[in-house]
């Protein structure tokens, strides 16, 4: 794992795990929540992969991941069960970490004139 992304990668993996679990539990009863969780989990797994291999696109993927994590958290916060609460918390943390990576990459690009 690339050290500069460690905190974000860990947040993405934790979020993906919570989203997988929440999505499974919401299937059938809360399809909108399940869909958001499944989408979020897929992107969080991908985001962690991009950062692990130090992809040049990590910042862009992180910015998209933050947006989807926020949407998933908003949906999960509508529900009063433990798995949705845990998922929303993990999504908010992941979005915060992803925004840091996205912002730092923008600063790096400006420094090199890209």
C-alpha cells in the first residue's frame, strides 16, 4: 500500500465492507438503500485499488468516491437500524478521507504546472 494513501485506503475498505453488509440486509425491504450501498461498495473497492497501485487517477477516483459515499450516507441516515447507521458513519469517514486525497492532488498539480 502506498503510505501517502494509507488512511484513505483503510477508510475505503472499511466503507466497502459496511456497504456490502448494509446492502445485503436492505435487499427487498429498502431497494434504494441497497442500490446505493452496492454502488458505493463497488467504487470504494476500486478506489482502494487505484490508491494501492499509486495510480495517476487516484485523486479523480477519490473525488467521485466522496460524492457517492455522501449519497449513500444520506440514504442510510434515513433509516433507524444499526447496519444503516454503521454504513452511514463509514461513508462519511470515507468521503472525508477521499476529499483530502483529491485536494492534495490538486495542489500537487498546481505546483508542477499541470
